[in-house]
């Protein structure tokens, strides 16, 4: 059967009414479900300055906490390095019992004497008693090994703690450097988004202006449509950058160890002042106090002390002082008192002095000789690594200083370009409002102005990032260079 067009309309209207009625009937249930749902805690918003971010990162960094535990262990070993001169004392006691009770022992004195005179055969055997089934013995030993290498070993423990201290401090500086640069990257993205929003506001004004000119018959409809398209094209770009910013902020909060779901808001920092940089002094300072260089120098000092200690131990004699007691109970356990007179006797207690010298160290092809040569090779390799690190640091500081000087020179030109681009955009927009130029010229002038703004912003943050790297390389507190006056 074929339905008429009016019937189709009535059917669609009836279906629409049924759908609306069903939605109205379900609304109370949906509202009730929303009211009875478990309330969720709102995300916490935390305002962070750059110093707050650094402090929280240091407090919550797990790797840094693990390094702190290792450092505490090294400090404990360094504080008690004198315990090498404490003798080793061992005290033990042994209770032993035979599986089978010993038989009584007799001395056949008559049989022995009868070998010489038969008349002695009538002498009865002499009972010697039986051995104890249970015996109690004790042992006390005191040993002390002395070698001249002990003194160098004490020095090595102290150097090992100092090495750990420098490594821990370097880890904190690296963490602070990374946090500061990540903080600045987020601020740079926020600033770019603000520039885009300002451009979007300008695009809205251009749309309104184009609509007014179109209504007045000054421009064709195409100009109005072009302005709308330019404005709409900014929306996905802004949305994408805001999503990227949200991801970066969440990752940054997670890296700081903040609870999941914490929203952060960063405090803008002031534009750094340009500073006068003495290249020669900075290179000299960085080659001495850069964290990696200081750590490697301390490692070399520790390895040299270790090598010296092993050489002393290998080529000098060792004295071992020892003293021990091994008393044994002479009575019967359970019957005689442990404190009876002459109840304990010693069998082999003694005091001893042993002088030993390992001759293998004097032969270079032995395991001991090869181990000493291996230590020499390790120290030589570390010295070469230090020379390479110093050379690389000098190049790094040289390039950083040149880049900072270049940024300082470029900034003046970029700001001049920004001012010219702004004037060009303003004049083009005014000409467009009077109907003298097309909208494409306004859009082109706006694009050039945006490029100039982004260039100035990027150069400013690049300069700040270079100062952070330079502060890390020269070992000065962060903010020292950026806080100096021009």
C-alpha cells in the first residue's frame, strides 16, 4: 500500500512526539541517577612558582631518594673507617655427646708385670673409670690483621663518601635544570596560545567589519566568507595547542610526584635581563666546577687511592696478631659443678704473631700483578676521559655564550620587525575598513605580525634556556645570571 505525502508528514510528526514524550519520561530517572551517583572529588588546582616546582621535584624524586640512601651508607662507612683496627673477636661454645655410652676402662697391671715375673699375675686389674658421654668446650679467639694499606684504605672510604656527595649534588642540579627548562617550555606554549587567542579576537573583529561592509554594499559576499573561513581556521589550531598544553601540564605534574589529577597553574616569570658575558672567564670556570667534571675528578682521586692501597698491601708484609683460649670441662655434666676447682683445662691456647708477604705481586704475569696493572689502566683511561670532558665543556660554553650574544643581537632586530609588522597590520586593517584593500591583504599582514610576535617570544625563551645551561655549566646557583642587571 502506498502512503500519501500528507500521511508521511503526520507519521513523522507522531514519531517525533513519541520520541519527545519518551525523553521527558526518562528525564526524571536520568536526573535521579545523576543525583544518586557517587560524588567525585574535584581536581586540585595548585599554583606553582618555578622555585616551588624545583622544591617539590627534589622532595618527590625517587631516584634522588635512592641516591640519598646510598650516600648515607657511604657517610656511615666514612665516619666509622677507624673500625679496621678493631680486632675480630669470636666466642663459641660446644656441647657434644657420644652416640654410645663408653665402656669402663681397666688397666691389666698384673698381666703386664707377669711378663717379667709370673708371681705378679695375681694382681687384679686397676679400674680407670669410663670417659664422659657428654662434653662441654669453649673457644675465644682474638685476631687482628695489620698492614700499612689500612691507612690508605681509610682515606679511600672518605674519598668514596666525598664522591657520593658530589654525585648526589650533581643529580639535584641536573634535576633542577630539567625542571626549570620544562617549566619554561610550558610557559612558552601558554604564551603562544595567548597570541593565537588575540589573533582570533582580531579575526572576529574582521568578520564583523566584513559583515558591516557587505551590508553596506562596499565589499562582495566573498570577502565576508573569506573572513569567516580565516576565523574558523584558527579554532582547531587553538584547540590542538590547548590539548598539547594539557598533556604537558599533566606530564609535568606527574614528573614532580604530585597526586594524579592535580591541575597546575604556572606563575609567569619575568623576561631575563641581558648580561655581559666574559667568555674566557666562563670557560675557565666551567672547566673546573662543572658538575660532571667535579664528579669525574673525585672518581679519579678515589681510584688513585684504591690503587695505592692495593699496591701497599701487595708489596708490604702483613702482620697478624692472634690469641685464643679453648678450655674444656673436665667433670661430668649433670653431676659436677661447672665452677668446681680445676674444672676447666686448656689444651692448645696460645698467642701468635704471624708475618706474611705475598710474593706473587712481584711477578707481573701473576693474577695479583695483572690486577695492579689493570688499575693503572683504569686510572689512565679516566684521566683521558677527563681531558675529553674538559675540552667538550669548553666548546659547549663557547657555543652557548656565542648563541646568547647572537640572541641578544637578534632580539633588537626582531622587536623592530615586530613593531613594523604591527604598524603594517594596523594600517592595512584601517584601509580595509575603508574599502581600499582586499581582505587577503589584511590576512597576510596579520600573519606577518603573528610571525614577528612568535619570533620575539621564542628568542626570549631561547635566551633564558641558554642562561640555565650556562649556570649549570659554571656551577653558579640557578637564577644568578638571569638576575643580574644589564
